[in-house]
């Protein structure tokens, strides 16, 4: 057994971990840190007898490892100072949503959508959703503090109506651009063609769904992580008590079929006893996966 065998093993393992890290972090292949890492890989692979290094080889390897170590520390530090922008605002506190700025000027989408509509839609309508959502969240904070949930139905409704309004409009503004149109490409186009048959068929379905929404609402292209296919949905008004752009973590079925045979009309006992069978491991695992999704906070 060579004198430095464990050291070489550690270096190779570290090298692999670094590659995985840079890959998962989406570091550009042209970034200098990649060429430094590749340099070390070449060096390790070029060792004629990795089991039996001579002093010079070991010295060269060690200094390469140290150099890379410093580089990685710099990289982490840079990344963290960029990250700290988000660390300072890691989440939107209850009642602290704000109106996102439009990613273009009010007249940028003309002639498809006039500047007058855009300005009104953004500064009046969207703003009122933001205000309504903040108000609902603050009132529910008060309810949790006081234990008085007599208005929970009202505030849940407000939460859904204004929450969906705020989240959907935030998506909507970014879904549009003055240089838009045409077709998507890559994976999205593949999925559209796979599920809807063709881009034209998708477009027709989406348009018809939009035109046929009863009263006011939205047409929505969604991704279903469960069935792993796209779908087109309609949303009347825009909520029916949901908040679009959210992911369910823990759900409780309170349809009568879920408890009536056993509890008759006593839904309260059913709800209280249900807590005894909640699988928190499952909820945690759903949360862990959902947590990876990060849209810009507003
Ligand atoms: Mn609107």
C-alpha cells in the first residue's frame, strides 16, 4: 500500500464533489474555476503510479489542491454576498406583499394592449389585490393571536381572491414581452407536442378555454408534477378559494363522504381526531421538494 493512498483518495473524492457542486450550482463551463478544477483532474489522472507518489508529485498535487481550495472559498464568499440579498428578504412576511414593477413600459405592448389599459390594470387593479391580500393576511395574524376565528371564512375567501389576483398578475406581466410571439422551444415545445399533439392544437385549446371562461377569469397552462404532463385549466373569477401559484402540502378532505358514515354530522370530531393520523414525514418530504422552487418574492 502506497504512503499517500488515502490522501489521493480524498483528493479524488473532493474533486468529484466539487464538480457536482459546480454543476448543480449552474456555474458556466467557461468560468475560470472550472478550468482550475479540470487542471486538477488532469493532474490526478495523469499520475503514473497513484499508489506510489514521489515527493515532487505529492508537492505539486498539494499546492494545486491548496490553490483550488482558495478559489473555492472565494467563490463561496462571492456567492454568499450575492445570496445575502435574498437572505435579507428570505420570504414575504404576512401583510408585506408589494406591487412588482412591470418589466417594460406601459406602452410597450401596443398595439396588442394599449398603454391606458396596462397602466390602469397594473396601478389600480393589481395594486388593489396586493392591498387586499395584505389586509387578509394581517387579519388572520390577529385571529391566530386572539384565537378568535369567527371571521375565518371571510378572510380565507379574501386570501384566495386577492392572493390569486396578486400571484396570477405577477405571472401574467412576465408572461408577456414586446418582442413576444412565435413558439417556445426545447423541452417545453416537446412537452406541448407530446401532450396536445401539436403546438397549433395546444394554441387552439388554450384560446377556446380562454374564450369560454364563464364570466371573468383566466386560462392557465399548468404543469402537473404528479402525472408529469401539461394541462390547460380555466379559473372562474380567479380563485374559488384557492391561491394559484402555490403548492398543497397538507390536505384534509371534509366532504361528507369522508366522515359521515362514522361521525354523522359531527365534522368537528372528525377534524380533531384526524390530527392523530397525520403523516408528517410525508408532509415534510412534499415541503422539501416544493421548497426548491423559488420565484422572485413580491
Ligand atoms: Mn386583471
